[in-house]
C-alpha cells in the first residue's frame, strides 16, 4: 500500500474533504490546510511527500505561497501540483515558472488527480526530483523551467527573461493560437509591451532559435502559436 503523504492546501472544505477522502481510500496519508499559515505549520511539523496547492487562497495566494516554498532551502524540492479554476495557459505557465511540478484545472476527476499524483511521485522517486522541461519541435526545442535554460537541437541559447517566458507560454500548449492581447496580458510584468515590442521579442526569439524558429508561426493580425510536432 502507498504510504506517501499529501498535504491539501485549499480553502474550499467541500473540495478539500473530497480529495482527502479519495487519497485515504487509495492508500495515501492526507492532511489538510485552509490557508498559507496552516500550510506552513503543517509542513514544519511533518513535511509531506507532495503538496496539492490551490491558487486562489485567502490572504497569501497560492502563487505567493509557492514562491515562498521554493525560496526556502528546506522546502525548495517539495513536489507541488497547483489546483485552480483558471483555464488560461498563461496562468499555468506562471505556476510552472514559479516552481510547480504540475497543474490541474477544476473541476477535475479524482481519477485524473490520482494519476497525476502517482506519476509525479514516481518521477521524484526515480530521479530524486521531477524534471520540469517543455519539449516541442520533435524534441529539438527544450525549455528547462527549473534552470531557466533553453536548448535548440542540443545547443544552449541565451534568452532574455521576456523571451524565455514567451517561449514557455507557447511551448506549454503546442498548436494553440495565442492572441496578441493574451500574450501581452501574460507578459504584463514586461514594461511598455506594445504590439510592436511583442513582435520584436518574437522576431529576436526566432532569430536566436535559427531554423527551429520556424516552429513559431505568426497568424497575421491575430497572434502566435508553436506548431504541433
């Protein structure tokens, strides 16, 4: 029987109780916390093997809590699956760039959640830490979210923070068309990001990627996407 422990951090008791019950029925030890303070206390008293973290917590948000956990050496390697009602890929990328290992959108099936937990813990147990790498272009383009490194055909390329986040957003969902507006919103931390500067970032990104830059397609007047392999 699986003895792994999971900490559920969610302020919705209906969801938290349902997930806890399902985990216990499947051999996991489950604990619950309704906010960041309770989560910190639970982790300090008995570190879990994995954290299920809701993005919309009262007070300190799930993303902020994730950031605090990843900046603390004691909890930096703790596997985290984000739970949220947000369906935007840019929100998913924000969580992944913040250090989350996986992401699941509410409402979700218990079967899917259990599968994600099992897969993540297996990767951690086999590798010591889960790899968080996005791959597209038949594996030619690799975006390492932990090391903030990008390789194209095995060769490392140097990207600016905005270029890296832009590529991560596109690679997180190959085939999906992201409008200019959606990309500007996702890159809102970049100053003075107009349509013109966005196009300049994409142009520079494609140049740095060489021939693999052709995987990024511009749908004129609409937005950008990365072609599916």
